[in-house]
């Protein structure tokens, strides 16, 4: 989306994204759903079935946000054109269980009749890891688990439950290791090795649209330090720190070969 958004400032775009966790934390259902465009989309976690339109987004709220206390703890924000990628952690209280969930949340924002709305929210976090945390709560988590199961069935139906459980599938630890090795080769300036990681026809961009050559990618990655790796579905998101600034790289990988099909590089220096 780089180059397509001219009317509003970086601060305006970021403020729109910041309203989402604020409304969720305040249990403001109408306020939260109203942040989205009429055809807005929520994919949370990435890899699960998306929820599109105010009706579906409202049911998503009723299932996953309204019944629990969620606090977003920000670490860094990256704004590229009309896209915000927020790097932070979710503190989710489900009954007697307190979950800490590392996350990257991507917000795509657009102008809707002179007002900024969220066109898409894509949350990169690891559902298997969260389930593992929940199970460690033992019997204390049983009431919350039963309540979530009932809410899923009531609000999402059997198809919706299966769609949510799709978030358990994905590239996992293997994908994170491969992306780590890819970044090591990029930092070493080994463009031949970097190209070997890419599938035929792989597309590299800054944001969604601005073409990014492998040479420029190596230049941007050089001297960076990787932060947390998150595997969500068949995507891996990783923060890259250098000189007190953070960029975020999101790679889409093939299901079988783990070749990289797509790289989106988010930076304030687009």
C-alpha cells in the first residue's frame, strides 16, 4: 500500500490502529466494531478462517474479546504507508488463567468518506503455544475452557470452530528456523544463498506494493538483529532492530518445501 495513501499523516494512521486495543480493553463492543470498514476483515490468528463484515466481526468480538480481559502491551510500531505493524504482547485473562501472548498485529487502514477505518486486522501469534500455556493452568482453566468452547459453538458454529482450529496448522518451528537461516545469509551479504531460499516467482516488496530487489533487501537487513520470530499459519513475522529502530519482515512460506513465496518488508523508512 506504499504510495497509495496521501491524505492522512503517520500519526493519524497509527492513532487509528491504537484505538483497537483501547476499545477492546474497555469492553466497548460498538466502538471496536465501528473502527472497521463495512467490509472490514479480521484474521486472528493468521492461518485461521477470517471474519469479514460488521456482523462477523461483532461475533468475533463476542467470542474472543468480550468474555475476557485483554491488555495490549506495545513495544514498537512500524508505519509503512497506510499499514501499521504493531509489535507487542497480549495479556489475556481467562478466568483463573493469565496468558502472555507475543504478537505482531498488522492493521491496514483506509479512508472511508473522510474518516480512517480499519480495512483489515491480521494478528500473527502462535495458537499452539497459547494452548500449551492454557493447559499448564490445569484444573484452574477448566471453567474458562468450557466457556470458550460454548461461545465458539454458539457464535461461530461448527464450521467456524473448524476455521479457528485451522490456526493450529502452519509452518511452526521449522519455518522459523528457515527464516532465521535466510536472514543469516542476508546479513552475510550472500545474495546467491538468499536467492536459493526463494521460490520461483517469489515476490519481494516494501509494504504490499513497492518492489524490493534482493540487493536492496540485503542492504536493509545488514547489521540488523532479529527479535522474536512468530510463526502464524504459513507466515513468519520477525522484528529487525538496528540503530534504535525496528523494521518488521513478514515471509509467506510454501506448505511443503518451506521455500519463501512472499516477503513484505515494513519500515518507517520506505
